[in-house]
C-alpha cells in the first residue's frame, strides 16, 4: 500500500514508520520539517497542498498533534482553542479533505490517548480533544463515502516518553511505543472501522 504518514519523525511516528517499512509498504512522510512533504496540520490550506503533493494514497496515518498542558484554573479560552485546533480540528480536517480525494477503500487512522478515559492533573485540554476525536471517529465511520474506513489509536503513556511525562503519569503502566504502532498496522491492513484501539 501507499501510505501517507504524518508526524513521521516523532516518538510514535518513528515507530509507525518502522512497523510499516517492515511490511514493505510505500511510505510518504509529512510533518512541519524533515519529511518528504512539509505540512502544518493546523492549517487547512497546508493540508490541501500536502494532499496535492502526495497524490492518491491507500491510507492516511496521523501521529501528529499537540495540546497545551496547564492546571485547569490557569487555562485561557485561547488554550482550549489551541488544543482543539492542535489535535481535534486538525485531524478532522485531514479526514474531511482526504475523504473527498482518496479512493474507495482508503483508511484514516488518527491519534488520541489514555486521557479520554483516565484524566491527570493539567491534562483537561488533552482529555477534551481526545474525546472529541474518538466521538468523531465513531460518527465518521458510518458516513464516510465508498468503503473508506476510520479508526483511532488511544495509547497510554509510552515507555519511551516516561522521561518527559513520567511525573504526570505516576502509577500508570507505560507501554512500548511499538505496541501503539501495531494498532496502526491493525487499522491500515485490517477491515475494521469506527474502532478506538486502546492499550
Ligand atoms: N508520547 C506519549 O507517551 C503519548 C501517549 C499517548 C498519546 N500520545 C499522542 O501521540 C501523538 C504524538 O506524540 P509523540 O510523543 O510521538 O510526539 P512527538 O515526538 O512530539 O512527535 C510529533 C510529530 O508530529 C509532528 N507535528 C507536530 N505538530 C505538527 C503539525 N501541526 N503539523 C504537522 N506535523 C506536526 C512533529 O514534527 P514537526 O515538529 O517537524 O512538525 C513530529 O514528527 C500526540 O498527539 C500525543 O498526544 C503520545
């Protein structure tokens, strides 16, 4: 398959890239810097030009997205807007534009995270946007055109990220990022749709 992988240089993106490469897929990478295609997924025009450059693909795998981390009492309205743009509206726009351009059997795999179901202090924006994306995935699955599919990968903290997030996720059991990468393979190569893969 020809697969458009967004966020390919990140912790998760690198693991997905390596899992896809092992399975002989053709991979086109995208991110703001250092990839085949430069894209800022928070900008709909940038997404449009990414799809123009990538051409028709069999699967879109997104591993990019960011949210502000702040105590709830310090959150501004702009912080919430930034989170919605950075991880929810950006991913929804990837699917909205992509669904019109891609072939009948294309799939979309989005990223959410454990905070949807298991909140931590300073993570309220992340919890909110992850929940929005998971609701979107279930809703879009029954309306995508042709036989297109959509799933979300919703991992707990990665073992590889514990040096950054370990204090926030005290008592959580981290998973190797390769486990989340496997869920991308399940989404891309399988036939399931509307699923949220948790780990
Ligand atoms: N790390 C964890 O433990 C963990 C656990 C569960 C869920 N997640 C979720 O997984 C996702 C990836 O996390 P990560 O730890 O792999 O992050 P990361 O290492 O910071 O990687 C993020 C990747 O996305 C790209 N990117 C970021 N913003 C972008 C934008 N606006 N447009 C295009 N590309 C963009 C970055 O490259 P450029 O900077 O060059 O654009 C980079 O390649 C996040 O949504 C995170 O919430 C992470």
